[in-house]
């Protein structure tokens, strides 16, 4: 009979990367997602407005037709390591449903360990399985690590500039 403990005792697995668990976020994950969102907004220089942003997160978590949140967890501690938010749209140019990656964030202590790529791989496969034809995102030109990640996944800059008009005074 083979004893797996013997193999484990004889192999040094400290250098084997551990895959981060990525799950679909739900209303019960709000308390884990909000601190990551606060950190994301701080990193991006966006004013954190809990009075409007938390209700928007709740809407997203409770209305699957709006979009989705994926949460990455440390495989050893179970701690939230990062998240991604995608919202859904529709565009004739892309022959139907498309999506916008509005937030991708990895907590600073987990950066450089493949969490962002793991989240992106999970997001892209989830979107493909849901019939999404294209994914759009914005990235700051000076954010070289994020740009490199997105470019390695075949995201390309388009010759159009995103423009925004506020329609709600809440924003």
C-alpha cells in the first residue's frame, strides 16, 4: 500500500505556486469586497463614496443581469486577495453582448504572485461561458504592470477615446 505522506515528507513543495481560489461573489461577500474596493479607489485616486458605492455594489451582487464580481482567495488562509468587477452591455459592433471590466484589484501583499492573471483568466472564461463577445477596460498609461498583463491577454488599445457624461446627481 502506498503512503502519500512519505512522498510529501521527501519533497520540498515550498516553491510550488499555490493557485488562488476564485469564486463568484455574492451578497454574503460584501464585507470582504468593500475593503478591497476602498484600497482600489485609493490606488486609482478616486474619491471613495460609501453612501453611493456600497449600494451600487449591493445592486451588482444581487442582480446577476447587471454584471458579476469574482473574488480571489489565498489558498492557505482563505483571506480575500483580490477581486474583479465586470458589468454587462450590448454593442452592435461586437455582435451582441459585451462587458466592461470596471475594477481589477490585487491587495498589495499579494501582488507579483499571479493573482491578477488568475483573476483575469477566471473572468475571461466566465464571460466566454456566458456568451459575452468582447471585454473592454480602462488602464492608466503609467500602470505598466497592469498594461503588461492586459496586453499579454490580447487586449489592445483602440483608436477611440472614452468620454463620460454624468447623468445622475448622485454620482
